[in-house]
C-alpha cells in the first residue's frame, strides 16, 4: 500500500519515472494495476484528448511531432501514446514512432509512450484506455493518441478521443478508403498532409464532395455494437448548429499549416463544451469503457475458473464432436447461471 501511495503521488506530481512505471504495470497486466486505476480515478484531471488516425504513409507521426511543438510553444504539458502493431509471428513491435519524436525526449513537459497492440484490433492497444486514466491524473493539458494506421474499420480511437483527426495525403488512394470506410463519419477535423505534393487540392476537393453527399441515418450517436459513433457526424447542410469537419492542408515536416490545425481543434473543443453533443459523447465514452472492462473481466474469469473446461471443449470442437456456439453458451451458463423466473 505504501508503494502504491508513493506511485500515485509521483503520478500526480508529474514524475516521468512514476508515469512510465504505471504504464508498464498496466500494459503488462500486473495484478497491482487494477488497484492503481481505482485509486487514480477519483484524482482525474481534464486533459484534452486528440486522436490521430488515417492510412499508413500519410505522415501521422511527423504531424504529431509538429503538434507537440505547437502546443509546447503555448506552454501546454503534452503526453503522446503512439500505438505500434505487433508482429503476429514474432510477437515483437518496432515502436519506431518514438524515434521520430526524439527531439522532445529531454523536454520535461512532454511524455511519450509507445505501446504495442499485442494482437488487439481497432487501431489501439487493449491498455490504451487505462493508461489514459493515468495521464489524466497526471494533469496533462493535452494527450495525443496516434493509432497504428487504419484501414476500414479500425476506428476505436473515436471511443477515447475528444477530437478525432483523420490524416490523409495525396496519391495514397485515401479517397477510395474514405468512400469504403467510416472515415468521413468519425472525423472531426481532416488534415491533408504533404500538401506540397501534386494532387493535394484534388484531395481536398474530393473530401468536400464526399462530405456534401453523405447522409447520417437516424440513430447515429448511439452505441452500435462496440463502436461509439459521435453525434457530431452530420451532413454539412444539416443545420447551422452542427459541426462541419474543417479540412486543413499541412506540410508537417516544414511545420506548415499546424497553427491552423490547432485552431481547428480549439474550435471543436469549444463546440463540445457549449453543446449537448459534448455531454452525449462523454456518456457514450463511459458506456463504451464500462462494456470493454466488463467483457475483459468476464473473459478473465472464464480463463481463471474454467481453463480445463475451455481446453476440453476446444478439443471437442477441433475433433468435430461439438460446435463453438453451443460450447460458448454452455460456458456462459457456468459463469452466469440461468435466471429462475418462477
């Protein structure tokens, strides 16, 4: 308990070693992590969370590096969680985003943590949400979540971020991805990066055209499965009070356009703080978090209490003596007995 108290005190004081230790405990699923998170929850601050997503090669890491510089010039304390994919073969991760941001390592106002996905789908890692609680408790002004780079459905970042930035670049086929995917619906701000390349204006025009054609069906903003879709994703012509995602051209490696990007973030933040939509998004985020924690707790319970039963049923499935649906139902009944309504 004394060790935990010292760790919590160090986190609240912004001690980098304490932050790193807490992140490690959470990422490795140390038994002490849950107690730490319970204690930290009541000490949370109100960091502004920006999610950065987009297709690989669009320059997300370089853009994040530039954003750190912009916010540090405003004397804001910044934390970055950079998610890197884990190899399905070796289990390793390069964690290369930290290399691109190495000029900030000696800055006491910046905390950078690379996290491997460890096989988790959705563009983030399983521990990202928990580590966010630590960063909130450390009273950072801003937290940037950089995803692994999405394809079509890796949009989990929308559950955690206040503002979601979708980064695109000319010549990468992003317009096709945007048509196929839910990219248009999750973006609060677009950045057309590498805007010094040919085709940047065409990419902006394509985005504008696609946004003018989109329609958001009734029910958007409610939980759909495990995905929280923001109530802000509305057609530009829906009404004056609705948020229309701005499109900002940037050249991140030359620090061009980033000031305009920060201004777009602040406009969206004000929109969230002054409308009912902001409260709705916070409620959705808490609901998504509770669901994720509940699902993981149930899986852990099954693994701990019924490991032999699970292995036995798995052998039956592999050898064709049982189907996975009946097996899963039977395991659920063992964890949660059926109700007696009589």
